[in-house]
């Protein structure tokens, strides 16, 4: 895994997205600290310097896209799965009340 400094991320992100957009370095720091759509860019800190990787960027991008797409409709296929889904739905309703 090749490590990237925060200054190297915009160029790597642009290559990853095939030149569609090049974020600023400030945007990269926001991704790390605040995140986007509830997803933070994963970093590793070595010697006080933050590093990320192309793999972490891809994971970040995929997760944002997944969350923005909304919940997927996965239907339970077995009786046990149906029971678990029912219990979870009941719990969510109970919490709202």
C-alpha cells in the first residue's frame, strides 16, 4: 500500500476519478476531520504526519456513494432472517415513540 500525504491526495483523487474533479488540500483535511455524508477519510499517523492511501480514498468514495444512494432493498430470504428483520423494525419503531 502506497502512502500519500495530504498534499498528494488531490492529484491522486483526480487520477482516481479520471480527472472529473480535483479537491483542494483544505477539502482533504475537512474529509479527515468532519467527513462527507457521515464518512471520514481514513488516515494513519506516522511521526506526527497524516497519511492515507489510494485504497482508503476508494473506500471513502464508495461509502459516500453508497450512503447518498439511500438504503438498499434487501429482502430477507429465510424465516430466521425475516424474524431478525422484524425485530429490528420493531425496535426502530419503539425508539421513535
